[in-house]
C-alpha cells in the first residue's frame, strides 16, 4: 500500500515570469521535469495579479520586462506583509554584477544565470523550496496559537474580544512611539495571545462572579507562566514570550510572575500592560461592570511610574485624546466580524 494515504504529497508551485515566450517554455519544461507545477506570467503586472490570486511557493523573475520590470516586482513582493515570505529568484545575464546588486537591494533571495544550467536550476529551487516549507510550518504554528487564544477568550463571554482589543491598543501605542513593521506585528499578535494561559484556569475561577479568594487568586496568577509552557516549545513564538510572560509586571516590582522592576520589564510587555489595564477597566467583568473611561484614566494616572511606564502612559493618554477608543472598536469589528 502507498505510504502517502494519510499524508498527501505536496507539489510546490513555481511562477515563471518572463516576457519572452521561448524562455518561459524552456523553464517550464525543465521545472515540470523536476515535478513542480508551473505557472507563467508575461510581465510584472501579470505576475503580481497571479500572486494575489494564488500564492506560489517560488517566483522565477526576469529583470527586463514591459509594464513593470523584475526589480520592481521583487520590491513589491518583499514589501508585502505575507507574500514577502515567497522566495524570489532573479534571472540575470551571466556576470551582470550591477543587476545582481540591485536585485539584492530589492530583496531577491537568489539569482540564476542565463543560459540556464540544469543542475543549478535544480539545486537552487530545491534549497529555496525547503526553506519555504519550513517557513510555512512556522506560520502554521503561529496561526494555531492565535486560534487557541481566541478560543480561550470565547470561554469567557464577559471578556469577549478583550484579547483582540489589547492587541489593537498595543499596536497603536507602539506606532505612536515610532515602531513599525515586524515590531507592530509582535505587539498586535502578542496582545491577542497575552492571556492564552487562561486556557488552563478552571472555569469556576475564570467566571466567578465575586472576588477571588487568596488560593483562587494564586491559581489565576499562574496564567502567564502556563501560557509560556504552551508556546515555549514553538521556536517561532519566541518573539511573543515577553508580552505573554510579563504583561502583569509592575514598574515598582510588585507585579508577577518575576517581580521585574522598571526597564527590566521588556518594552513590549510595558506597552501591553497599559493596553490590558485600560481594556480590563473599561469593559464589563464577571465580578464588576465597566469602571467607565474617566475612572480608568484616573486609575492609570494614579499608577503612573509605579504600575505602568510613565512615558508610554503619556503616549497612551495622547492617543485617547485622538479618538483611539473609537478606532479600536471599529477595527475590532473588522477583525472579528462575528461580533457584527
Ligand atoms: Fe493577563
Ligand atoms: Fe488581559
């Protein structure tokens, strides 16, 4: 019996982009011989459209093409939030150093010289597709953790969308501070997964209507460490550990789980702590209803420099003055349409 009954074979798709039909056909034939699915685009714009419709696993890209040249196509792929993970190989004339440098600058992962060498083509595509497969697995791990974080949140109908909003608030604070790109992604996704550890907190504690007793509080306070036990074996999750582990630390060292003080607390966690504190105070909880915005601002101010980072807090207050709450509410509806 075939060993592939439960694990279907994965056939990578390669997008060949060249304005010369003969070049495309040549590459197409060789790649098909190697067992890949090949698609063809006749110029840069067509390539981007095809990429948008159905992401390939590798792009082979000619440089000189009408409508949009290969360097620009490469730059756009590498500037795209998700397509940037697709490896791009630029096809250059042999010894064309200037184009190779420009290609590197545009983010190309590798180069292939014309005329094509069959062995070179095989080795390069194989290596890049292996990296691509690994990247996809890391991506999948992240997707599963995000999904789990949302399931945890759904257990508790009182705090529904709290995690999503913490992610959105944290990202806005980071943006105002001057962060960009991947850093904002860490703040958003880290915010969404910050309370992941509540997955293992018993429902009678999580949903208790009254105040928690000392023992229950101790169990509840285990959630940052419990979350780390879930994500630590996943290496791609390392960038979220600071937020997940340290979002309950206080500047004066009275927080948990590690009683870190001031700047010992990771920067991302200091941001998430403000986002978390604000959203917790302004939403209904099993044990109390929302405190209201004025009271929440008052309490944040009272904890400035002791519980929360004073500089980041002043950025947050500034954002509140510029309709942050409304923007986050609108974005939350977009991100979690089931609320609509
Ligand atoms: Fe928490
Ligand atoms: Fe929280």
